C-alpha cells in the first residue's frame, strides 16, 4: 500500500480532512478515487468547484483555494480498520498541520473524523461552536462515501454552507 500525498498549502480557504485513503486511492495515488465515492460530485453540485473534477485532478483543488488531507495516512478497506493508536498519532499530526497551514475552514468529511479529531462524542452538521485550533473554523460534513444512507440532496445542502463560509 502506498500513501496518498496531501494537497495543501498555507492559508487555504477550505482544508478537507478524510478518515484515511481507500485501497483504490492507494492504487491510483489520488484522493476519493473509489467510483462509489461522491466527493467530486458533491463539491461541484454544492458550488465549490466550477465543474466536476476527476479524482486524478485532486491536486488542482489547491488552485481553487482548497486542499485535502486525512487524519490517518494508512490506506485501508474500511475506516473501522484504523487503530486507536493511529487516531491518536493522526490527531496530533493534523493539529500541527492546521496550526502551520492556517486554513480558514477545516471541513471534516464525516462526523466520525471530527469526533476522532476533537474527542467530542456529539457534533452537529456544519460549523462547530468551538474550534480545536484557534483561527480555523471546524466544519462537520457528511461522509461522501456511497455507503452513507443520507439522501445526496441533503448532503449537498450541508456542503453548500461551505460555499457561504468560503466567500465571507
């Protein structure tokens, strides 16, 4: 399994944080590469990108002021394969990354990602009242996985809030 490189730079408008790369992402070297993952469609339909990007174009998000990383770098078939130790280490690495890069908004792609990062058991969708790293807004969005049972339209509506935060 090969890791998938972050696509980041300082002062991004939005930094997307996933659980970890899928096996397909590891094979291709690109984020959200599983054909059942709706990340790229959601970004487009929420108005965050001017067109629907392909996973192979993930590095181009940086040009739009957005980046991608994961809380855990090790690829797995499913997030439930991630160990407590990996989350603990990933949480600290991610905090340092956010402190260094200073993104305006940190969007956690999945409630579980945010819960592992923040240690909170409950978190609503959208902007959080308290932010783990001062200066960056914590935002919780549904996972883009095709396994998520929420309606796609409902997911897109939550991601549309990012469009508003980005333009402020």
